[in-house]
C-alpha cells in the first residue's frame, strides 16, 4: 500500500522497456506516441508508470513478466563500413548495421548513437537500454573522436574558430580539440577531431561552415573505447565483463554480471563472428586507412583479436564523475598481454602523427 498518495507508484514505462532492451528511451517514447504500446489492454500514454503486475504489450506481443524484470547488459563493438545505414529496416533496401550482428533470443541490439551512410568506424551496440540512454545523453559528456580528411585550405585561424565555436543551423558547436596528422597531399589534409555531442552530421557541418569539404570521415573513439586495427572493417566482437564494467562506471551504472555461456553457445558465437567477417569491398574506408598511414590489421589466422583499449578520464577535465568507482582490473588467463589501457593524457585529445588510437606505434607521443 502506498502510504503517501503523492508518491508516484512504479517506474515510467519508457524506462522499464529501455532497461530490458526493447529499445532506447527515445525509441519507446516514439512508439508510445504512435500507439504501438498497450498496458493492461489500453493504449499507453507518455509518462505513464507501470508496476511488475502490469501487462505490457508491444505491437500486440505481450511481454513476459521475467522480460520486464531482468536486465542483461551485453555490448558489441562494430567497425562500420561505408554504405550501411543505422536503421533496422531501410525502405530503400540498403544494407543496415544490424545485418551482420548476432541474433538475440530475447530483447534486441540497441545502437549507441549513429553514423551516417558515408561515415565508417566505431559503433557500439548494447542490450541494456539504460546504458544506451546514458551514453548518448549530453549530460554524461561522452566525447567522440574522428579521423577526418578535409579538402581545402586550412589555417590556424580556421582551427581556432572551430575550437572556439561557430553557429550552425541548430545552435553553436565546436571541437574540443583538433590535431593535424601527416600524409596529406595538396589540398587534402588529415585531422583528428573531438566533439562532445552526437548531433546529426556535426563533424561534417563544422568543417563545411569554414568552406572546406570533408572527403573521408571515420570514428575512432567513443568515450573510453578505442577502435583498434585488430577489428577489421565489417567485423564485430563482444566486450568482456571487465570492459563492460568500465563503460558502465563511466555513466554511473553498477556492474551487472554477464549470464553464463555454455561451450556450445560460445562456439556458435565464434562461428557467427567468423561468418560476419566477410571481406568488405575496397572503398573509401580502406583507402582512408592507407592514406592515413595505418592499414587494417586482419590478424594471424586463428588468432583472437586483442582487447579494445580503455582510457582513463582525466580528473581535471571538469566532467561530472559517476558515483560508482572504476572496477578493479581482473584479467582472465592470457588476457594480460592482450588488454592495453591508454594513459590519461589521451582522453579528450586526439592522437597525433597519423596513428590510429589504440595502435602500438606512436602511443604516448604528444
């Protein structure tokens, strides 16, 4: 019984459904507005609260009670090729980023942010809607780093304007840092740029506001997660328990233990990973890496990819720290040589000398 009649009962519907991986909060709110969700047989409304006793249906499919109670937090890292769109069903029939991902028995993969069709690189997916929501929310200031090739004259005054801030059609925007990389020729110049938001085509629009054209764009870091050369284009891999705990701590979420995986299920997952790693036709993405001075590393036959480096956030960054402390490192057998942790100096500042973040050479050079 609720002793205080003014205390809301239950949780907001969009929070419950996003937490169990039905979709992100933004997705669920849109579905509620479209009348696709029912509670106890009645069309749901925005802001509605539910309890474990309520019957929730999405598109006519009733969710089981255990579906709304259990949260499974899995995270995939994906190296997106050019030509894929960040939607589940494309009306134009174009390939989507979900086509290569492993299928789930319950829940669904939620993409953490988006990349446009011509942008390649790091994309994260999770089954935990609350993790996705926090990683995308501006209040948690998850910085994104891009390797970008621009065509046109770039001078110090332009770089200073981009770092100070310019006015775009949807408000002011800026890069928190810009560093030039070598290997440019003529009017083509490579830069590593860091933004703190995930606004639509923000990196391209910032450069284009200065009269230069972005001809190549690749995301190489999202918060503490780096894209490494071991993850070839078009391939995905699942984060380890330690990596997920670090990512969760970044946005103030307590760790959730991964469900046990049987040997048969693990073998199936590894087969799916090999199957997903089909050669991607040489295109802008592959040329980008060659011109950038660091080709993709396929790895030796049968060799497991090394872990994605995780970067510490600098204490002086002024960013609000989560209440949960970073989990203590507990590497599995043989993992010590594969896991690498980037120094604090690399947070909020892009890599230099044309090196891809997470690559062995050039690490620590500032």
